């Protein structure tokens, strides 16, 4: 006899796990999560920098954070599992009037949507907050105290464990290799562990989402893009209480991690593809930007063997795709987070569960994040992509 489930979720990363929990929260417990790796978190979730922020430019991203960050703040109590949330803030450091105008416009939008913890800072306040910054060209900043970091692996485990307590199942080491369709849409999935009958499938396959889309004849504009992170050796010249600091002049950013720092920079020459090797040449590129804004980083030590790379899952407008695929009944998408899938995992779980169980969600305008926007030319442009 073949297996069956009310909902099958393909991909057991942070997004699939959050969707599973939110479905059980809505009363749907016959959920099966299928993960091809023998352990969860081997996709992008385990590679993430763990940053969470509400300082975005678009209403959709701000609203998703307004659901997600309070969720992280109360995660430990609610899930009886640690999220690792540290509300140390994100500091966007401006070094031109153009940056300031841009931060002010975003600030006004964020406040209008209900964010209470964001403020614009004068140059002196910025230096007081992070005295190690090179001050000569700094003209101000935007700071939000409830932005910060989480432990993505722990959040994923917490979601999956609590979903399992309510009956959700997780298959590990099992790959989805086909999706069966009939006249009403999805009829089941084929896996390396046999067939599963279901009328509802969620694509939560991260950077591999387009392959899963193809199995259901859905063309998904989601491309993998390598992203590299460089941890430093222990470094005591910058406080462990420091916020995530973003130098808007170059895009270089860093946050405290362990006894050192975790550094990131978006290399504009990176090209799409499934590249997950760390390129040692990146170290010089990132350190050049790092030292330019934070001169004391000249003394920092870096061990290239501790650096790593993972995949962003990019869409043409840097926004997620959530909702029903229009041509295939029962095939839901939760894809294309463009580097924001950890921070938006709570909202994504809630929106996807709402759409499956109630056909609508009040967290965001779901019409804006549906896949139809690409064919209809309704692209959303998020310019605060790190
Ligand atoms: C270096 C780096 C830094 C990042 N920093 C941040 C950050 O600071 N903040 C933030 O919010 N986001 C960040 N991100 C992005 C974030 O990690 C992702 O958006 C998020 O993890 C996506 O979660 P997911 O569950 O959709 O994908 P994944 O974690 O990749 O999970 C998808 C799963 O699907 C499985 N799968 C694929 N195909 C199949 C199949 N056929 N059958 C069964 N299983 C399958 C994969 O094995 C994988 O485990 C970062 C990403 C990287 C790489």
C-alpha cells in the first residue's frame, strides 16, 4: 500500500520546517516533509549568516519581518526550543547624501507600516555606537534595535521537532523524483522511498526549486547564486555586542560571531550556478573593503579553511514567490527568498499554511508575491539586498 499525506513538503530546510509547524498550528497534522539529505540543514539554511532585519525598502519585505521578528523574540518560550535570537540591531552606515535620502525614505515607509524600533542617527551617534569605524566620510545611519541574528539551524530544528510532536513526519535521505498530475492537479509524488498519494504539495526546495517546478511543469524563475562568508579568528577590538554593520559605500558587512566576527560582501562579479566551493581569492577582496571602513581589521586573522560558501536562491526582483502555481491545482510555491529565507521563515510558514488551509492570508498582500507577477510585469524591486 502506498503512503499518503494531506500535505507533502519537498525540502526540510528552515522554510519547509516552518511551513510544517504552521500547518500543524492550523490543525493540519497529516504532513510529510521529504528531505533528500540524510540530515536537515545541508542546503542554504546551514550556510546562512543568520541575520534578521525589518529595514527593507518594500512593503512586502517589511511586513514579512513585522511578523517574523516578534516570532523569533518569543520563539524560545513558544516552541520550548532556542532560536538564538540576539537583538543587537542592524546599522546601515551612510557616507553620501544619496544614502541618507534613501535611508530616510525607507525609514518613513517602515514607521508608517508600524516598525517602532528604527531610528535615523547623526554621524556622531554612529561613531559612538561603533567607534572603530573610519569616520571622515560618515554622514549618518539608520539603526533598528530589534534587528539582529538567529541560529538558523536551531530555528529549523525547533520548527520540525514541534511539528513532529503534533504528528508531522520527516523523511530524511529520500529524494522526490517525480510529481504525478491528473485533471484536478497534483495527485502524488514519486520518491526514492516509493510513491506518496497527496492532493497538496509544497515546493520548499530552496536553490533547487526550479528542478522541483519542472517536475510539475511549472517554470520557476529561481536561480542559485554563490555567496561566501569569512569568519575571523578571535578578535577583541570590536565589541561582541556590536550590531550588524553595513558599509553602504561598498556593501561590506560584519557581525560578532563567537569570539571574532563574521564578514560578508556581495561580489558583483559572481555568476549564477551551483558553485559551493569557497574561492580563497575572495579573502583579499573582502579584507580590502573591511579595512577601508574598519581600519583596525588590518590586524584581524583569517583562516581560509574556516570560510565557506552556500547558495542564495535569486528571483528577478529579489522577492520571494509564495502561493499556488496557477496552472497546477494543489502545487504551492515557497521559493526564491533571494537571501532572506531565514529571517522570513516564520512569515513564509504562516502565509503558506494560511493559503493551504483558508485560501487567504492577512500577513501580506499575497497577490504581490504570487508567481503571476512575472508574466504580468508586476515586479517588486527590493534595493536593500545584502
Ligand atoms: C552564505 C549565506 C548567507 C546567508 N545569510 C542569510 C541571512 O543573514 N539572513 C537570511 O534570512 N538568509 C540568509 N541566507 C539565505 C538563507 O540561508 C536561505 O534563504 C534559506 O536558508 C532558504 O531556506 P530553504 O529551507 O528554502 O532552503 P534550504 O535550506 O536550501 O532547504 C531546501 C532543502 O530542499 C532539499 N531538496 C532539494 N531538492 C530535493 C528533492 N528533490 N527531494 C527532497 N529534498 C530536496 C535540499 O536538500 C535542502 O535541504 C544566506 C544564505 C547563504 C548561502
